[in-house]
C-alpha cells in the first residue's frame, strides 16, 4: 500500500467559531497525535482529504501528512467526523503510525458467489459487512473475500470461517455470525371455508339430539311419578 501525501496547515485556534471559519474557506479542522508526538491542531484541504480517503484503501489509507513549516508524519485517519446530512467532513483525527508495527483496522467483507440456499428459495441475510483485524499498516487489504456459495437454507458463516491470511489476525469473536440463509417468511394460511349446508345440517343434528335427550328425561320423570303413586 503506497502512501498518500496530504498538506496540512498548523496554527489552528481551538473553538467552534474558528472551526466554522475554516470550513467556509474549504478546509477541514483536524488534529494529529501519537507516540512521541504532541497533539497538534491542523487544517487540511477538504477536497484533498476526500481524494485521500477515497482510494482503494479507503479510510485505512496511509497518509504522509506534510505539515507546512514542520515535519512530515506518517499517519492514518482514525476518527473521521462527517456532517449528518451533507457530504462533507467536519473533523479528522490523524494518528501517527510505525510501519513496522501492527495496527487495528476495520476491513470490508466481500461476499463471493450465490448461496445454494438462495437458489433453493432461501433468503440471504448478511449480519455484518466488515471485520476488525490486526495487521501491519502496509498490508491492510482493501477487502476480505468470503465464499458463500455452499451455504444452504438454515446455514451460516461465522468469523471463524473467514479465510486465513498471512499476517492478519481477526479480532472479532470467532462465533460471531457474518451471514446466513434463512427460510422465507411463511405465507399466511387462509382459514378453511365452511359449507353453509354442512353447518346447517350439523346444527339440525345437534338440535335433534338435544330434543331426544329432553324427551327421554321427561319420560323418565313421568315413570318415577307413577311409581310413587
């Protein structure tokens, strides 16, 4: 992974008013810090920042931060604040990195193939689209490919099923589900229609039965009365 150069202006004053002024000028408030580096407020060009964060590496890009009148630092953008409605950056934290030391990164999972269960009528249900890994900054992959074509209905793939890649350690729970193929929602079963004639016949039979029971009870009552006399 190659480094991307990004110019930065030092001397930014803290405060929301100053940040608004900077944004009006097409800049993004930022700060850089890290091991053996004191926290330094900066501002970077908004367009240049967007270009740096939209390469194949995405937010895991290695950025050579060229501070005007100062040092050039090897960094990664680790806290990126975006506007909730507009496509713009509000603030960025750059953290210095040592290219010989592993870092934590979040990498996209790319699903490959069509699950067998989907072909059979199941529903593809992704549970997560990225995974946390530990890796050298220069070896962070753009994505991790996960083959899903053999997953049947009711089956799933977990973090432990991700491919073993040299130099990469998965930091997630091995049992965490990444995707599954579920059974389609059951169709609503309509209640059976009853034939009115059948219902009427059943009602008549019930009425006749009750009448017969009543007649038998009356006859038994009369016999008991005669016996008493």
